[in-house]
């Protein structure tokens, strides 16, 4: 076994210093660097002499020198220790930079600015559309967690589980998708992931070969552009109209290039909140079969739909052979509950599961099982209905406040669902100045430039309302309007 001091005490037999001086000097350096703390035991003289290949008396003389100078102390029948009387050593004070820098090549990933977190305390944050964490069923979830850990056979969930995720949760998702989303899926063709972001990443890695054309909505979800670009895709943008994605425009693009995949948010388009209507859905599915491209359907907030009808998932259609469906519990429960899921064609899913094993052997078995129990008991369903009522009320309040404080300066439609509004100013606006002035008023919005390929904002912005209280909502919109008028002159 390698003794720890072998990696610390390095001496040179050809140095100008004597061996005694070298040993004492090395120990002093390790003390001042903080690697040998006050009261730390020094190796026995016989053991250190053997490891260094020197005479034992050499080590004894070095220790005596340290003791005489106050660096060490001898304890009867215990050995030699770093002195307890030394001042406190700051570990970072004597840290030295490495003399040799790393010289291997690697891929450099650019930072992704997070726009859904407060920049400081006491801000009113209009985020991208986060839920109200105060509504999360934490008591019920903690009780389910405790039951699992206390029951007989609990040890089984502490070991390695199925790479596709907890079986019970997948069984409950089969029922959910059939009842609420309108499509049947085999329990072995679902993969549980750590949130929908992981599912999107895995899907991109499995789908994309360098140079493959992927079409993304514009304006659209900023993170997905980065995911596909870093997977090697040739990313193209499709401009949206007042009804969202136009399949006729998509078909014209398919005639000019071989499209590998398209990413869509049909239930509530991100960021504009528009719901794709039946005619366009059917046409999109037909095009995927005709031109042989995959449709990645990100159904990120399906639970919160306030309009007439449920608008079933694209994956529910008989023509959905090329649809990869992704959703999660983050909007329903809380962003910290990192449980998402993905399903799609069988061969594609097997490849994705194989990749998932390389990235992350499995998810959180206990959390997944706890969520499954809450679904089975009906608690998740009741929470969804209760939260929907709260968010519908906030949505209606926000519409009133936008009319009251902005008047004719903006245009918007009341979203059929989701947790955010998309509004557009009738006149041009300097969003950089607007965002900066809002910070002075303790209000934060999502920089809208990120929704576009060129990172340049247009006239619109997305305002999430779900996580705000009614008072914050009113005060925040009033401040948004006041600052807008002040910078417009």
C-alpha cells in the first residue's frame, strides 16, 4: 500500500541542501500550504527513512530541527506531530499554479444563459413559464417516499433498476397517454429520463449525423437549437405565422432539401403559445410520411389547456409513424422534479435506451416509484385539476391587467393554455434598454432575442405568469407598462 507521505516528501540526493535540510524544508512547505494541518501526525522516523531510502538518524535530525523551530512537537510514546501552536493557515494563500498547463484538445461548449432564474432577490420574475412551486403536492410526495423506504423489500429499489425507468411509473404512463393524450404505447417502449431536456438531448444524439438538416420553429425554444447544432445538425428555421407552423412553407423547404427531423411544440407553441389546429396537424403528419422525416413533439405543458377540447397529441394519429413524443412532470409538479419521458418508433427507442445507459445508468428509482404511486392513488390527477383552476384564474387576471396598463400599445391573444403570454408591441422597442430599466424596478423578463436564430429580438416577448402571486402579477405588469412608456418618451 502506498503511504500518503510518499506523494508529498520529494527529496533530491544531488541538491545543494543536506538531506536533513531537505526533509525539514519539505515538511515546512506542506504545513504552510495547509496540506499538513495542526496536530497532524508525521510518519514514524523508521518508516519515513525506509520510504525515502535514507538513514533513520537523518529523519530524526530533521524532526529535531522542526521541533526546535516550533514547527513540530514530540509526544511521549505517540510520535511526532505538527505543532498545535502554529497560527491558522489559509489553504488558498500559498497555493501555486501548476507549472505545466494541459495540452490536450477538447470540444468547448459555450455557456447557456439561464433565463428562468432570478438575477437577484426581491425581483418580480416573468420567466419562460414555470409553475408555482407553492402548489406542488410536497406532503403527498414525501409520504409516498417514506412509505417506499419503510416497506418490506425496499432494498430492491436501492439497487440497479431497469434502464427504461421504474416499471410501475411506465405502467401508469401507459394509462395516462391512452386516457389523456389519445395514443397507445407499449410499456417497454417508454424511457424515463431526468426531465424532458435529457430526452431531447438523447433524441438528437440518436437521430443526427453530421450535416443532417433539422428544422426548428422561429421564434422557438432556444435550448433545442443549441442541442441540435452541437449534435452536428444543419439547423434551419421555419418562420411562424399567426396560427403557428405553416405546413405549406414546410413542404416547400422539403422540396429543396433532404430534411431529417423537425422539432415542434404543437399544443402550446413555445414561445408564442399558439395551439396548432387540426388541419395543420394532419398536413404535418402527411408530410413526415411523404418526405421521411422525424417529428419531435415536445408536449411540455399538456396538462394546462383551458380551451374547448383537449387537443390530443400528434402521436395519437394513425399517421404518427414518425413521431417521437416527449413530455415531463416538471410543469405539473415542480422544476426540481427531474422526471421526463420519451416514446417513439421501437427501433429508435432501443437505440436511445442503449445510449441512455452510457450517459446515465438509470434514473431515480425511488422518486419515479413515488410519482407512480401518487398517479395510482389519483393524487396527481387531483393536483392537475386544482392547479389548472389556479392558472386559468391567473391567465384571466393577466389579460385584464395587460389591457388596463398597456392599453393599445400592445397586441396579444389570450392563450388557450400553458403558463405564459406572448405579446407584441405595436411600435419598435429597444429591448436591451427596456430590460436594463426593468432591473432598476426589480422586474426581470426573458430576453426575447434568444428565441431567434440571429439572437435579435423583434417586437414580441414571452411573459410567464404561473409562478407569480396575484399581487406580483398586477405590480409587475404595471411596472412593465410604466417602463415601456418611459423609454418610448
